[in-house]
C-alpha cells in the first residue's frame, strides 16, 4: 500500500471524505466522462456516490481523490489497475498525467512492485495519450461492457513493467563534484579502458585483463538499473565517466553488499568517499536496508580507509578471488549497521 496523501505541483491526492459525494456526482455524472468508464451508471445519483465512498473506505494508498484549486475534480487509483477520471472542465491541462506520474512513482518506489495494467476504450484518444506518455505498452484488446452506454466496447489493454518505468525514470544522485547515474551500453569503451587494467581490475570480482567488449556489455546489462538491488551506477565528473558504485542483491534480512571503483587517474582525490557518502544513505532509504556489507583485498588498504571513513566496521577476513588475479587472496570484511 502506498502513501495516503501525495502532493504534486498543482494537485493534492488525498483520502475521501463523506462531503465529497456531491462533487463526485457533479464530475462523473457527466456522460462525456462516464462513457469512458466501465461501471458508472447514467444518471449517476447521490446514493451512487455514497455507495462508492463506502466501498473505498480503508483503501487509503490505493485510491485517491484528485483535489485542485476548486476542490475535488477527479479520482485516481491502483487498487485493481491504474484507473482515473477527471471533470470535463479540467480536461486539456495535463492534470491526469501529473496525478498519474505521482501515483506511479509511489507504486514503483517499492523495489518489489509488480507490473501495473491499465486500459482505455476505443476512441478515447485522450486516455491513450496519457498512457503513452506514462510509458505503458500495448498488451492486447478485449471487449468490455460500458454501463453508461449500456453496450459492449472494445478496450485496449496496456501494461507498464518495472523495467519500462525505471528506464524512463533513471535514479540520479548529485554531489558537489559528481553525478551518479545509470550505466548504459554507450559507456562500454570508457569502462573497458578504465577498469580492464590490472591496477583496477585486480581489486574487482569479475573484470579480467584485458576486458573484452562483449563481456563488458554483459556486465553492464546484468547490472542495469531496474529499480531493485543488483545494479551499478556510473560516477561522472564534469560529464566524464570516472568510476562506478553498486549494490548487490539482497542477502538475508534487510542487508545488501556494496562495491565501487575509480579509474586510476582519479585516485587520491576523495571522489570515492564523496560518491559513497551520497550513495549509501540514499540507497539505504530507498531499499529499507538494515545493513550494508563490503570487502576489499588486503593489498588494497586505500579502499579500507574509505570504508572506515563511511562508518563501516571491520568484521573479519576470508579468502577471495578476482578474474584479474591468478590465485585467491586475503579479503578484509566490513559491515555498516543502519539500525543504530
């Protein structure tokens, strides 16, 4: 369940109150509105609005009243699928798109959120345009009954997956000197030149020397930003990629593992500490983490100093390998507790 109240630039999405009934009748009782909805009778009476209000009681975070400057002007919900309506005199101002973007941001803020579906009746170009702007793709068609028209109507079924949503809404973090943003295939040549050399690759798990371009492409694809753990972000300085940070897939409980690297010519300038000091708190909040684990090879003490600056505590040692090392080597293990 999402947030009960959501604010946008022009709108307040809020729970319903009993006093909303007349405004609902006034808005949805218009055939120009009701003809695009499935289960709205015409005429639409006050008792219909009261029945609706009783049916959504306790559904805060799944269905909202859309309130503008003049009061309630529509409804939007995700209880079964993304659905909405708006008073006719508010059409053409982008209000539904604004409300839907906020609701979808709330929906996909959950890393485990499933795809969300929606749809529109044939001929409803406005709703088709809204769903297109939001990133929905075609899923098929089916015939549904429209109560207001008392006839069957062709419905275009639409779907928005987490991958589609997060591709349109990349996670970007800014610091004083750096920008953290999703990696893409356009970064391959820079990544290979930066990480596929021994001083960097020997401190990473899966990067060999040399690093073939096709292997780097798989590395980027496997860790692409999808809104869930198991991703890497690039670190940019003045528009140039200089490194990467990432979070591994969730282990037991609310934990995750982190990693980072910088190109060799950017070592010793505080970039790793700056990037991680912004990245880790933001990630902890976004993914509700209780701890973050990290490690470094014993012959890379500079990485340990960075982790200690960030509050990590040393918790042990083990042996580990790297695609750029001939033999396993000692690893120093760290833990950052986020429950204190």
